[in-house]
C-alpha cells in the first residue's frame, strides 16, 4: 500500500492527537485540524488521501465539512460520532461519508477502517469482486476497469463505495442481496447491525441514478429481504 496523507479533524485536541499517534505508528503522514473551516483550508492546500472527521464541532458541523469535501473529491471520509447520535451518523452517510466509528472507539478498529478505505480508494478499478468488465443492463451501464457508470445513458459520478455497491447488484441481475450480505461483500467486514449504513448508501445511489428516486426503477427493494437489480 502506498504511503497516505490523512487529515484528522476534531475540536477535542486530545482525541485528535491520540488518533494521530496511532496513524503515525502505521506509517501515515498526518495533518490535523481543530475546526471545520481549518479542515477545508488544509484539504484545499494539501494532497489528502483520507479524512477522519468528527461530527460535533463548534462553528461548522462535520456533516457540512463532509458535504463540501464530497462536492470536489471522492477521497474516503470516516466520521467519528458519539454513541447516542445515530441520526447524525445516518445524515453523515447520506451527505457523502463512507464509514463511521462511534466514540469511545478502539484504536485498532479505527486503523482497520482506515486501511480498508485506503485499500479500496487506492485500488480504484482493482479486483474487488471475482467478476470484471462491462455490465450492460436496461437502464444501467458500468465498466469496472475504468470505473465509469451511465444511468439512462447519462454519465454518473460515484464514490468508490457507491461504485462497488452498485456493481455488486448490477453484476448479479435478478439476485436479491440482504443488507448484511451487501455490507460484508462491499465493506469487507462482518456485519453487526449495519443495515442503516447500507440503506443510506442505497438511498444516496438512487438519488444519483434514478429518474425518480421515490419510484426506483433500477435498484429494487424486496421487502423483508434486501435489494436487487433486474436485467
């Protein structure tokens, strides 16, 4: 894995420093910011490969920082959130975050998430699934090698997580995937009540590829089971 520059954003300096220590021990270069505005300035100035971003910060919430970064970049974003702030986490995923870790967290867990996200981002176009090549369905077209997507003939810009999720469904037309199965295949981790994460990414995908997200024609919900894409 290539060396990576990681931006840590948290107004709690002790937590930020703790995260930075563990990242440096893993060989990463670390940039630190203690406010949303400072984070955006650093992101604009430096080459950043991944962002670890606290949700609850004074002045500018992490969700807004996440949204602004996602407007200009597909770099992985991992959100940090208090354990009782589930709605904040769901909102973060909807606004473009790739993953979240709840406080208090185990450093080893956070490092594992960092490595997983960097591996996915740095191998953008790599062999994440056994199948490779072009998927050509009724309303969706995907090329895994170039990581390009068209929905209804129009190009669509997706994050690495979004692409992998959509490719999983589209490369197995007609097959229904449960949310736990989707999480384990796309995030490469065991699923422990991560259905919200999958649901939010599905919702975000629909917002990008469907003509009417409220009446989805590409990603179908199979109630009580999961999701599928028909041929």
